[in-house]
C-alpha cells in the first residue's frame, strides 16, 4: 500500500513588515543624530613663556621701608609722596617683580619695615600697593640689618 505524501509548500517570507521596521529605524537614527560642525582653522598662535638663556638671580624678598616722615623706599629708591595715599610707581615696580618671580617659578616675598613713629595709614597704603600688584606673601619686621 502506497501512502500519499503530502505536498510540502515552500515557506514564504513576508518582507513588507521587515521593510517598514527598517525605515522606522532609519528615520529614528536620522532624527536623533546631531550634526557635527568641523572646526575652522584660524591660524592663531597663542603667547607663551620665553625661556631665558642665562639664569637671573632673583632676590629672595624685597624690603619696603616706611619712614616716619611718610616716605616709602624700595631698594633705595623713593616711591610716591607722603601727602597722597596711592603709590602708582610702587605698584608698577611690584607688578614687574611679581611677574619676574612667576616666570622663574618663585614666590614674590615682600617685607614691610615701618619706623615706630610712622603713620599706620602709610603702611596700609603699601599693603594696598602689594595687593594691586597681586602679591600675597607680606611680612612685617621691626629692624633691618644694614
């Protein structure tokens, strides 16, 4: 007895839903992607620190003298006048000193020596000049070894 064999049909793949899913994913990624702008070449050179050929010996500290008559001295040079609170020449000199210390990777140290009879306001004026120059390391002394 012969048995009739059932005809096996080839499976058919319905790709229409697959194509719909691919297009949905494509649209999703296109919408969520951000556009990257390329950087422009500006041909710009930034300033740098110039290396010194010869090492310069920087003093460890600068001593600012405040005299009883209101005069202010730094390295033997007089700065400002006793009748004015601002000392712009001292600020410029201390700013250059601070920049030189930063270039040589040292701390800018200032010692303020005020005579006993000097006005406190003049010492505060010197401290303000140091603050304007960006110097924070200030000490006070009562005597100078000459």
